[in-house]
C-alpha cells in the first residue's frame, strides 16, 4: 500500500467531521508509541514549552544516573540512547531554541560525567559532533539567544 501525501491527507481531513477526526486520531495513537507521544505533546505540553523542556531534562538526569559505569562500552550505549531520546523529543517541538537548549543540557551532563569522556575517543567525538551541530543551529535563533548560547558553547568546548 502506497501512503498518501501530506497534501492529500490534509485535503481529505477537510471533508471529515470533528467526530471522525477524533476517532482517526485515537486509532492512530493505538498503533505506535511515538504517535501517542506526539499527540501528548501537542495536546498537553505545547502551550508550556518550559515545562516540556524541564520534563525532558528530568528524564535525561534520571537516565544519566542509571548509566552502568563498569566499562566504556556500556557508557557509550547508554549515552547514545539518551541522545536518541533527546532527538526524538526535539522532533515534537517546532521551536529551534528547544532543540539547542536540550542538546546543550546533554553536553553539560556529558562533560560533567564521571568517568571523564576524555578517556574515550568515541565519546569525545560524539560530544564534539553535538557541539558542532548546536553551532549550526544557533544562527537561526533570536539575537539574544544567539549570544547566550554561543557563550555557553564556548564554555563547553574541550581544551
């Protein structure tokens, strides 16, 4: 089955009643966890972006606290999992500042993590890639945010 384009779906939805649209959304939410998470964001968290960011930060804190530090293999695996989670949440929010703020928070946590990421080249590369990614995102933000985030990125750079 070939999926319809977004334009076709949008056109079809204009002909449906609000009750039918509600039923379609509920049915869509049953099939995939990400669909349910996106609907949760849109319905409950989109109005308060700060609360959404704080919720994600709390979840990241919890995940960093549960990392198995017995070997760098487990650390790398867990750090990649946390980064995937952050990137998934960034897709839900239309605000670019949210993306930059969450990635900066991730970098702060990773830099402060013990054992130090400087002892593992893979983790250092991952950290540096995220800083480069953040620097590419900063120019599209408001001027005040650009300045604040640029200072924060400079502070995070490894010597």
